[in-house]
C-alpha cells in the first residue's frame, strides 16, 4: 500500500491540462477561463450622470449662482452635443454623458423648474453626482485566469466587450460500474442484486466540477463483458471503473484493462474508506479504478478524481482544500490507514458521525465534511484541531 499523498501524486501525473476553446458569453458561466481577457474600452466610456437632475458647471455654484437657463436635454444613449456655458444647464438623466462645459449635476429634488429655467431650492449640493470616465475600469483592465467563471465575471466581461472568452475544454469522463450484482436505477432487481448508485453519484460529482460524463453499460464479472464495455470508452479523456469482481477487488478489471494496454501506476492505498484503488494509463488514456462500496467510491472521487479533473481544466494543481476546526467530542485512536470520517461542521465544531460503515450512503448524504484522521494517530480529546475537507 502507498500513502494517500503518494497516490494523489501518481493520480495527478496521469493527465495534463486540456486545450482551450472559445465559448459564447451566454454559455460561459461555470466554465474555467483558460486565458486572461482584457478590456478594449473604458467603463464608463464618458463622464456620466449618476442621478436624474441638471448638468451645470461647478464654478457657478462656487460663485453663488442659484438660477440657470435650461438649454437642452441629455439622456442615456442621447448625448447633448452643444457646449453649456455660465448660467446654463441641461436636463440630464442617469447614465447620460455630461455635456461639454459641465462637471456637476444638481439632483432634481433640489431645484424648482419653471418655464425653461431652474432655481436652486435645497442643498448642500456638495456632491457632483458624476461617474468619471474609466472610474470602473480602463482600457487594458485584465480579468485573470484560470478561474471558474461566476455570474459576476460574466457581467464584467460583457462590460469589457468580451464576447467569446477562451475556456478549458470539458474533460470527457467514461464511467463503468462492474459486477453481476448491479442493476440500473428504475429496473427491478432480484433479491440478490443492488442498484448501481455509485455511477450516478460520481457522474454528478464530476459534472459539478466541470466534466462531461458518459455512464456506460454495467460490465459483468467476465473478461469478455469488461472488454466489450472498455471498447466503448473511445474518445474519453478519463476512464473511471467502479468495483471489481467476486474473486477480489479489481482482479478481473485489472486483467481486462491490461488486455487493453493498461500500465498500472499503483494498486491499494493506505486509507479508509478506499483501500482497493488502482490508477494508470489504458492505451494512453488515464484510468482510475475505484472501490465498489458506495461511500468508498464517493470519498475516493472527492480525494483523487476531483483534483485530477481540476488539473485537466487548468486549475491550480493539488489536493482538495483542507481546513481545520476543533472536535466537538473525543475521538478514538486511528489505525494504519488515513481515515476520511463522515461528519458535520456545526457552529465551528466538528461532529464525527458514530457510524462509519462504507456502505452507508445516508450517513454520507447527511455529512458536510470529511474529517481526516491521520495514520496511526492517538486518541484525540475534544477541542483538538482536526483537518477536514468540505463537502
């Protein structure tokens, strides 16, 4: 067995970042920006009114003027083209360009308008209510990469006049469940069969982080069945198998994969849940063989597969983010395998679930963290700071 950190290192060596592709802005949310984008204009591109009111020259106020002749109107998208002189004003609306000769806006609530003129009736009018040109960003402003694009990023890029950012191509992941005991959701299992839940959980997990997934037919515990399903993986950037065979975890999977040119990087990891883990290349395509127990497969997906997908998308390379928090209760000593314990972070404290059986999906479903209990760690008293992975 190898350590979790060593196994993760091997997994991350399986693939490289994928190529970039352009995407229409309206479809870019959630994608990984692979190249920085730059603004080709100032925002706003002109000095603009921040309020509805009247545009004047601030020097008039300094001189004590309280009345102006209104000589025109400026609205958003409709500039007033003439110059505005001393004692003159233009009616202006929010977002409209300030006319030449003006640098101050009297808000409409502070004036009285009568027959082509305005009189100042309230104040102090010490704020100009003007948005200077380039006050949000200037030509050349950069949105850095890589980053997972948010709605806020999309709005900013649109304002920067970026219509088609370059994003990382989504990894194509083929997922194969193996075992005679499995049936698909919605089918009628015999009393000696179970539903193939891991396939759908892992597909959802990987879709959520940016991959596209293909759920292939269940491979039965026969080499010819495994070969038939492996033949369907053409075009995949990553192959995931789940479970082994009745003669031993991954025995038939490893043999069938070897027949397709599998070069194994490692087999078995010192972790709970998830000891029977295999990784390597099958005909140059990265392949990870996950254990068949439902929680084991999902935990290994979080610890190993998600970081690999992140790398393929061009995100910073490394394991899942680990934070620390104190234990809410005492925790017993751990054995020779690093234990990823299901638990919950509540009010800043880690509550470790009492039942840690790797078949209990309800426990995983109720958890919001994986508490990491180090290899051969002694008993930990309440209040001990422990690492955890947010779920």
